């Protein structure tokens, strides 16, 4: 005769995964995702896969894709318990990347992973993602929420995002036509965007500043300012046919990103004093005692996107971008590269 098992039956919730919380999150985010829908999307949130048809406006379309996360800026969001803007950062990092090749972002997918799902926090995050998609004009067609007990510290989560856009094959922006005499325009950033935050957090630690204190609320807000999304103004500029090349200033700063769009035979000469950087960069540089070159290879230093145009087109390009709400500076010029010369020189 066997004895009865004294243990009670287990459920998935006993193991730390709350299916009901996941279902509630899906219901919470449906109205925000709905606002991002485009006519190409067939169906809504909740299916196993999302169906998107290629817009008829493209005659010979090429898909451009990008993926990224938010990095250790998340640690700052956890510390300040502020989660409603980090989703915009996530969208921006991917849509700005595919934009530089001339692509119009069509749809976006997100991946949210945590140890224990906090529905209110996750809803705030996805609201930010949806808002970022609205700014970019792309559809939030789905994603994945993964609740994995013991994988993450309590109260923390991780994010990844995936964007797909389309561009006409003969309209791909590669930078190959950039030549000596062209002008480099810089679009102002909102702050450090989503790069260099391991160093930012080190500076905060060294400074001893308490970001929860009332006296430092503006500093905290500046550090969490969401990444600018440049899609709509730059798509309008691209339509005019004047854009020769663009670079999204992310990890690696000005010195590492600008060369990615330049032909081998030219150099971009950037004038350091040609733009006004947000004050957060002054604070970071002073508190961290960081030299100018290290700033330029770590942070965007106030320029989130650069656009290269012919000198004759610079004035009209600046006017269009300013009319669209961008703060634009003429930050440099392209010249013939000398032997073994770096492709970005800050002077």
C-alpha cells in the first residue's frame, strides 16, 4: 500500500510565473498599441505572429532592420523608480539607426524580461514604447513579456527592441556621394540619450549627489531625458533629395560614428564651439574630470544626429528642419583626407 503524497499540487504561479498578470498587461497595453497602427498592419496585439503587408507606395522596396536595448540607463530608471520614458529610448535607438539609410520605420517589436512581473511598471514601460512608435510613425505590432524567476534582481527588468523599415532601392542613403566641400549639420540631442551610462553612473557615484533630493530633481530629469526620435523631420528632408549621408550618434560618440558614413577619401572637420550642448554635459565633464577627447568618443555631446548635404543645399535643409521643430547647427565641413588622417577631427 502506497502512502499519500503529503505535498500539495504545484502551479506555475507557485514557481513565480503569474499568467494572470501577463494577461492583464496585454489588456492594459492594447489601447496604446492601437494608436500606433498603420494601414499595412493586418490584425492586432495578441496573436502568435504579426502580419504586415508591404505598402503599395514602394515600387522596389528594400527592408532595413535594426535592434538595440537601452543599456545601463535602465539602472537609473530603477533607482529613480521612473519607467514612463525609458520605452521611448528603446524605440529611438532602433528607428534612428535604420533612418540613416533612408528607411521609413514600418513596425516595431519589443522584448520585456523580468524576474517578477509588476503590471503597473510594465504598463508604464510599454506606454513609453507606444509613444516612441507614434513619434516615429511606426506600428507597435507585438512583443514578448518574459517572467523568469531568479534571473533578475527584484524590481529590475531588461528591454530589447526590433525595428523594420522600408526604403526604395534607388533611394538608399549610403554616404558614397559625400565629397570635399559638403557641409555637416548637427541636430541637437536631449542629453546623453542612451549611451555612456556606465560612465554616467560612475560619475554620479563619485560626485555623491543624491538624485532623490529635491535640490537635484532637475539633474535627475536631465539624466533620464528620453532619446530624441528624428524620423519624421528627416524623412521630410530626405524627400527633397538633398541628403548625402547621416549618422546616428550613439555608442562611440562623435568620433566613432561619423566615419561610418564617410567614403575613405574624406574627413569630417567638426568645430567644437559651433553648437550649444545641453548643460548636463558640462556637469558630467566637470564631475568626472573628463577630457574633451574622451567626452567626444563616449557621449553625443549635444548632437544626436548628423546630416551631410552639399553646401548649396545647407540653408534650405536647415530651414526645413527648424520649421519641423529641430534645433540645428552647422557644425563642420567635409574635406579631402590626408594620408593616415582620422576621419573625424574635432577642432
